[in-house]
C-alpha cells in the first residue's frame, strides 16, 4: 500500500531565526498517525528545522539540487552536500522550470544525483494553462515524466523504489485556483500509465503521486478522496500551522480508510 504524504514547500520564505519555531508548531499541529509529513525549508534553514522537528516524526527535505556531482557551479548545492542533512528533495518544481529553464532531462539528472546520495526524490510535473485549454494536459505531463524518467533509466540503475511524483498544474500554483479532484485523478492515472510503460505496472502502482496547486484545508479533501492521489505538495498553506492541522487530520482519516479497505 502506498503511503499518504503531505509535504510543505516553504519556497523562499522563513529565516534561520523563525524557521525552527514554525516547524515545531507545524510538527505539533500535524501529529497524526500513518501520514508521512515532510517540510522543505530553504537550504539555509534546514539545520534549524531539522533540530526543531527532531523526535516528532516530521521529515525534512530540500527544494532543489544540482544536476552535477560537483564542480565550478558557484552558489549551487550538490546531492552529496545534502547527504545526511535531508532524507527528501524536491526536483523539477515549475518555479524552477520557469525561472531557471530546467528541462525534463535536467530534472531526470537531478533524480540520478539524489539516488546516488540516498536521498528520496519528489519529482514535479504539470501543464501550463494553455496546454490544458488546448486539451493537451495529459500528453504534456506524460511527455515530461517520460523524458525525465528515461534520463534516470539511462543511468543504468532502474527507477528508484522511493520515487514520489507531484502533479502540479502550473496554473494552479499560488493562484488560489485548483484542479478538480477528478482531473487530478485522471492525470495521476495517466502518469502511472507512463511509468508502467517504462518500468512495469507493479512499480507504477507503488509510486505515490501527490497533487499540488493551491491546496488548502478546504480543498485537500477533494484530492485525497481520489484513490490514485496519495497526498499533497503544499505551498502557501504549508506555512500555516492551522491549515496544516486540518490537512493532516484529513490525511490521517484517508490513511486509516485505505488501510481498512
Ligand atoms: C508548491 O509550492 O508546490 C505549491 C503548490 O504552492 P501553492 O500551494 O501555494 O500553490
């Protein structure tokens, strides 16, 4: 059975001084059973958040990693630098695809680096509004996932057993708009079909797929009610303990219902 996962992506918010207390508040507010809880602070606040959540069960993730192992990349962070600091790392977030022009293949190379460092990859994908309006959402996202995972496969070690895919329609991120639960579920099924083509149905069924895009306490229930959706990647609401309390409670109910089914 796939885990239920809620991940807070703090983006470029919080400071070393306020990240720890906020993480401690969120850890306390989300203390539920059978839900994997992950907080992804900025790099500079990983130490403070890790200290604050120690013993709470909350896991810490980075928001990005470089695609190369080391070298002349001023200001960048490699997977080996994150090793031992975080068990998780987001790659391919649409804000990086937009601002740093990250390609699907580069995202795949980042996954390869994370696997080598023993860090679990949370790989994002998602279509633009024009692509959805043109009826090309499924094909667009399937092509993204295929290109990234083919890059991972080309490294020769198969696909990682701890891969998580986050489906985040770009038009829903930070906009207050969300996909419908049914559309997100249709996309999750399409993503799993692509993964199955590359690595078999059994593996595809084992990969958790999260929805992301303006998830709040009010909207999360619609997504986790879909059997193909295993949780959420949460931006704005991930900075708010009161929002995370409700999201975690709904996630725990879903995890219990799935375990009982
Ligand atoms: C995100 O950061 O991945 C995200 C989905 O942000 P928001 O929830 O604010 O839309």
